C-alpha cells in the first residue's frame, strides 16, 4: 500500500476545451468564483484539525476566478516543505454531474443560497421582529379607535410579549447596546392606553410606570398626567392632584399649552372633591385666565363664584367670559362667493365643509353654549329678581362681540317665565320678537303657538304657527306644531303632510318622525308607522317611548314573539314600569300561558298595588285555581280602593260561599245590604242562602227583593220612555208605556229566572221560586230568587256513582200545604 494518493492528478494534458463550455463558466462565476479565498486550517497538536478519522485526508480544493487562475489548498504543515499539487479533475466535493447542470438551475441555486444567507443573519431577524411589533401596535390603535376593545387588548398584549422576546434575542446575539427605545416606548404607551380604555386601571398604571421609571425616555414625566387621570376616574382626588402637581413640576415653562391643560385638570379635580374645594379651583382657573383665557375655563370660573355666592365676582367673571377672544373663528363672509370665477367657486365649495370649517363651528358652538349657560345660571342671583338678572345679562351681551346671542337670551327669559308658570309674562316676552328678523321671529312665534296649544286655544295656536312658517319656511319645528294642531282636530291627512314636510327639511327631526308614526298608527297604517318608529329607534337609541310604540305595533299586528321581544328590551331600560309589566302579562294571557302571565301581573302589582285591572286579574287567577282565600285578599284591596263599587264586595262574599264558609258569606251579604239596600243581586243571594240554611229572615229578604225588582223595572221604563218620547204622538204614548211595562216585567223575570243557565251548570237546582203571601188577597205569589254569580260559574260537581237513584213517589206530592204549615 505504498501507492501515492495524489498520483494521476496531472495526467490531463489539455484543458482548453473547458473555456468554451458555457455551463462550466457559469458555475465558476456563480459558485466558486465568489469565495473569499482558500481555506486555511490552523495546525493543531493532533494534525490538521479535522479529527481522528480525517487526519490523513486533504481538505477540499477551491477553484477561483477563471480557469487559468487555479490555486491549490494549503493542507500540509510546514514540515513537508513543498506545495500541494494543483487538483485538476476530481476535487473534494466536486462531481462530474455538476458540469451537466443547466444555466437556469445554476441561477435558482444562486438566489436560494443568497436568501438563506440573509435569513440567517441576526440583524435581519431583529428587523423582522420589530416590523411585526409595529404592525401589532398599529392594529391595536385602529381597533381602539373603532371601539373594538377586545381586539385592541389582544393585539396590545401580543406586542408586549413580542417586545420582551426581542429584548432577550438582542441580549443573546450581543446587540444589547443597539436597543430600539422608540419601539419599547410605543409598546408600553399603547398598552397603557388600551388598559385605560378597558377600565383595567391597575394594569394601565403598571404600563405607565414602566415608562416613567426608565431614565432613557425623555419627557417621561408627562405620563404622570395619565396616572392622575386614572386616579381621578377611581375617585382618588387627593392622589390625582398630587400626581398632576408632580407632572407640572417636570414640565418646563416653555410648554405653556401642556401646563395649562394640567392646571385645568387640577381645577376640575378640586370641584369634584367631596366637599368641593372651590377656592383652590378658583386659584387654578384665575392663573389660566391670566395666561391664556378660553371659554371653558371662564365658564368654570363663573360656576365657582356662583357656588360660593359672590355676586360681584360673578359679574366680573361673566364680563371676562364675554371678552375671551375667538381664536381661529372669523366672520362667515369669507365663505361667500364674489364674482363668477369658476376656480374660486370650486375652492369655496371645497372648504365650506372641510375639517377646519368643522373645527371653527365647534369652537363657535362651544362659546355660545358657555355664554348662554352662564347667563341662565347667574341671572336669578345677580340682581333682585330673575327678570332684572336676565335684563342685565342681555345688556352685557349686546355690548360684547356676541350681539346675536341677546335675542336668544330673551327667549330664555320667556322660558324662565314658563317654568315659573307665569304664562302671561311669557307671552308678553315672546310677542316682542314679532318685528325682529325672520329667524328670531319664527322661533318666538313657534313658542307662542306651542303655549296656546297647551292652553287649548287652537285658533291662537294656529295663528302663530302660520306666522312662524311665514317668517321661516324652513323651520321644521314650526311645521311640527302646525301638524299637531291638525292632529288634535282630527285632520290626520293634513297633519301627515306637515310632518312629512318637516322631515324633508330636517330628516333627523325626532318630533316630526314620532308624530308621523302616531298619525299612521291612528290611521291604521301599521306598516308605515312601524317604519317611522324603527327609523327613530336608530336615531334615539334606547328611547323608552319609541320602543314601547314598536312593541305595541307588533302586538296590534298579532306578532306575539316580536312584541314580547321588544317589551323585554323595554323592561331592561325601565324595569319598574308597572304598565309595561301588566301588558306583557296580558300578551302571555292572550297566548294561553297563564303561569308567565301571572309572574308579570304579580310584578306589576308589586310596583303599583293600586291598579284595579291588575288586582282583578290576580283575583280571577286565584279563583280559577280554587284558591279562594288568596282571591279574597285582592278583592278586599279593590274594595278599599273603590269603596262605592259593590261588585268587589259581592266577589268577597261569593269567595266565602265557594270556600264553604256560609256564615261569613251571609254576614258579608248583610253588610252589603246595609250599604246598598237597593241592590238586587245582593238580595237574591240573601234569599238563596236563607232558603238553603232555612233561616227566618227569608220572608223579609224576599219582600225586599220584590220591591227592589219593581223599583228597578220602573227606572228602566222611565229610561226607555225618555229615549222614545221624541218624535211620537202624545196620544199613543200612554198605551205604549203601559204595554211595554206589562210585557217587560214577566220577560225580565223569565230571563233572570228560567233562562239562567249559570246555576244549572254549577250543580244547583235549575229553577226556584219562593212563595210569598200577598197581604191583600192572601194568595201565594212566586218571587224570583235566582241570581248570577259575579265571579263566574262553579266547577261541575264530580260524579260519585254511575247508578241512577230511584226516586219514590211522594204520597203527599199533590197535597197543598196550608198556611198553618208555613214557618212563622
């Protein structure tokens, strides 16, 4: 085995043919040509450094550059002296199959190798993780803006987790000095915002404190304002003020805007304290008014002086409120078009409703609202009377830059008279505006129309409603008032037209939409009415009146399920409304669900125990269930509410009789007879019970029953004759009256006695006539002793035997009993 392992490498004589091989040249350029140089392996004590198994093998050779510039690999140690022979054919790791690869395969191999090389670098992995974290922060911020709190919280937590993984990866790779502080700042700031929006205040404080405690973050002290806001939401006012002041100390004097915001928070926190510290709040607000005044701060200052009762300071603060400059809010004349330049028209059309214009409108609206509210607040106290106080405020406003608000204050003065129920002065205050400009005159006339409408003076209401429409044809509320007048007079079509015209001017006019729905409901057009109220529900979410109308319409359309669903939604808003609970019970009762109906009627009775209809339903429910003692309790309450109504006391007595307590029933009937001696039903019950019990009072109550029936018949005759008398000849009136009277009495007795099937169904004897002696003739005359149970029929008696009892003939059946046999 003395053969040289390197023998045969130099046997190739001509390699010039490889210069014309395109595949080989492409392989040289892409793969081996880009290597940095020959691999030099340091020599170790054990040899070449490749381990025991490869100690005697040479390292792979490298082909670099073009074909003529080949170099061998240095594998041998310095003790061998000579250089290694140049490899020619079979290099280490080189196979002949590599020569047969196509150019396309070589190119794909080159790109894949370069991508793998990029992915493996630590810098690329860090950049990728940073991008993922920023994407999570963006997604969380957008979700928080759209009020998707759950999604925002999940994304924020993922961002925090990935940021911690990124920090550990940097430490492992040795890039701890290249920490991306802005990324860490953004992650914790976003998580704090999300936690605060989700009312997870403890977690939000932890996130903000992580920023504050990190000295690497500049201006981290301003996050104490966020901590103060959280403490204020938690009701910890003292800690919130302390945190605001610490933030104020860390804000430099050059940041005036930020310092003013912190001072506002301090002043508001003093007001919210219990008890409020108005003097400390005044100090903060006064400092703001001296530095950079604004309408909100000026209004809060007026409020504080009003709370401590300082009239002079109230007046001075109101004057300062009127002198606050209107920054960024100029006259609307700049939005008017001058000339016929099309370019200028396009520019004006574009900036009329842009975002800056909306900001200007909001600022102006805030200023007007602050002035009006402050004037309404201090007017009753700055002078001797409310009228004088409003006059002083109006004069101050007229002398200021807000002159147009003086008329609105005068209208508020009229409304103040309405609250004091001084309608005459309110009318006088509103009539002053009849000769003012169109908008103010329309508002005043509209209020006058509404006042006269409430007073029931339809003509005056119609007059001023027409004036309001003439002054401002596009006043939707004037059209609503005009429609209300037609609705009250029954002219539903005209009322509908006015409401629709009002909606054409202002589609969001809630009054017009609600009244239009009522108009369609009254006209029987349930579908259009339902459409109106559903639109209004989209505008006024969770409005009880609107939801009730929708539920009522579904009930009228016999859609029980939809009606119950809407009523259930309404109960979540007004859970203690007895009328709604009773109506739900009535729907379940109509649907034959008595148990559910009982639950809702019982709840309704708990909140409103004086409702007669609910009491009546509960009493009838207990009677159907054979719980007469429970029913007696409800009927007793009804008799206390309506003591002059005899039916409740008759029901009480009937319950006693049905439960088998005849003595108590008889005593109750006697009490009823003492209070209502002419009540025929009560007398019939007394005759019946006395007959069943064999009492001596039978004759007395039978005579009273006969007299009461005659008196009732005479009353009925007079009532009928008074209705028939008009248009008839006088001569025939007497005969008709006599005939009608003679014919009515027996028929009345027949209907009440022989045709009464209620007693037959209850298991009693079908007909019964009590024999009475006529004092004049000595003959016995039958008296009708039948009655109608006020609480319904008794249940049928259960059969105890199928066998029919044989009734024996009575030997004395044909015998007439003499007067001596009757009970004395």
